[in-house]
C-alpha cells in the first residue's frame, strides 16, 4: 500500500501497531538505510523457510516507510549459504 498511495500518519501508526503484535516480527533497532537516512528496521518472517524474511525500514520520527528488503536464505546449502536480497526504496 505504501508504494502506491500516500498513507495518512494515523493509518500508518495503526499498521505498525498491528504488525508489532504479529508472531515472527522482530524489532532490529536503529539503522542507516541505503540512502543514508536514519531509520528503524523491523524484520517479519514471511515464508516456510527460516530465512524467508522481509525487513521494513521506517522513519523513526513519523513512521513513514522508507524501504523494503526481501531476504531469502537457503539454509539447506552445505558449503555456501545462498542469500538473495531484493531492494525497494521510497525516495522522499
């Protein structure tokens, strides 16, 4: 929704509060996102494999979604673990 619409602050706050209650959601703390902005990161387990996660990156002041990183870690690999990261970022 955030990538297609301007989400009012109250609606975004409700979304973050609901997400915080979901099983598999982990607050990762403060980060500097790829465009260099201060942010907070939240990890959400999204698939059957332990490594399937989405990391949501948000502005710590207003909750605006700054970016999304999708991670898929193939934990069945023996010699090398394969990690794929797909990036989407809001420029604002």
